[in-house]
C-alpha cells in the first residue's frame, strides 16, 4: 500500500520499464525495486485487447513478439527506445514483458510466481509463500516494498503537525477491504472499530486510521463512528496520504489480513504488527500469515498491546543487488 511515486524520467531516458495492469499494489512493488536498482523508470500499464484476451498466457508466448504487442493496450508506447531493464509483476503482464525482452534484449525481472517456466526470465523474485524455486529465483519474505528508514523519517516530519499532539501509544490501523477472497462488511468494520476504541481508552492512546482503495466508504464510515470518542486521525482520502507517516509514528500497527503488501510493509518497520482477520479464505495468504508469525513479525489482533521486536522485513535490496550485478552497475 506504499504510495507509488511518479515516474522520474523522460521517456528517452527511461532505462527501466515497470509493466503491470495498473494495480497500485503491484506498481508499488515494481517501483520499490526500480528505485533500489537506481535506473530511471517509467510505468507501463498494459493489458491485452481483442482476440488476445481469450488466449491463455502460455499460448500467448507462442505468438511472435511484435505481433503480440499489436494486441496490447498501454498508457505509453511499447517501442523504441527500448529499456535496459524490464520489471513485470502480475500474471497478465508476463507474455507482454517477455515479448519486450525478446525484441529489445532487455534484462527481465518478474516479481511473484509468473506461472510459466521461471527460466524464461533472467530473474524471478518470488515470495516464500509462493513456493517457487529455481536457479534464477530469489525467494523473498513477503512482498518487496519501499518502506525504508529514510522514507519513514521524511513522512513523519511532513505530518508532524497533525500527529505529534496525539497521545501514545499510537496505534496505526491499516485497512484493506473487498477482494475475490475476502469481504469487509459494515458490521465487521463496526465491531473492529469498537475493539480498537476500547484498546485506545484502556491504554490512553490514539488511533491513526488509513483506508486503501478497496475499503468501501460505508465500511470506513462504520468503523469511524465507533472510534469517535477517542483521539484519532483518520485519512479521508483527500490530500497527501499519511500512510507512511502513520507507520513511522505508530508504536504498534494493526493491519487487516487481506493483503500481503500491507502486512509486509508494516513489518518493514520492525514494530509490533497485529493482523485483523476478515471474512473469507485464501490458502496462499494463510501460508503467508503462518510464515510471518513464525518469523516473529506478526500476531493476531486480540484487543491488547504487547511489546516485541524483530529484524525489519524487507528483501528489496536483495533483489536490486542481483540486478545491479547482472547489469554491471555494482560499484567495484
């Protein structure tokens, strides 16, 4: 859920293309790796069009790359000048990224399990819960992300005027919402808010609440009504997003369990992270949460605060360093 930064170069100077379907969470992961590598980048939001939408990804790989790209919609042209590095994430981007690789000779990284042979890419960064191994696979713990001490400090400073007066313990509350696997109905949101309000009253603390794009307005409103009597700061979706400032300023973090990205980013702080379950089920996310608990980063949210520590969870530099070595960018 980290806030994606804007593209940082002109098209002519963009040596990295980040290829996704436009999902904010996917873009954030690609941007985190691109920034760590250090090459200028552009976001390429792509999707199949026409008859290509009916063709499964493994069969799309059989289509000549130039022909395949003619059936791709993109926010920007997919042609010369070609990139030096392609970072793709999400299964829909796989055939498109591989077509660009074949036409350009670019180094290609895919984030997450591509669901095609990993050796088609130069490098794959797959989270441990994807259960993917291979000679060119880097296994990461959770999602790659851009939550770094520097960015946290900058964010905290920018929102200090609105946060510093709130009492400790400050509890950041990171909300997800509706997805294919999970739901966040208003009654669940109200019950969750009531537990948070009780915790804030018992500890004398405050709540820092931020929704995601998947948080239904009605669910957010239901939660906000229940915390009205305790000190809080709720982002209403206008102005700059205080998400990173909340992570930086919190003494503990409570995250809904529907997002690998949000939980991993919270664990990037090294602070106590509690996971609030939502109605629904995902075998993949269940594996992820079990691994995070085993690592000592998270615990289920049970309405109380405890103190513990662990090394911050962030394998982004591990991936970026491998790319720099491959491209000859590492300093001697």
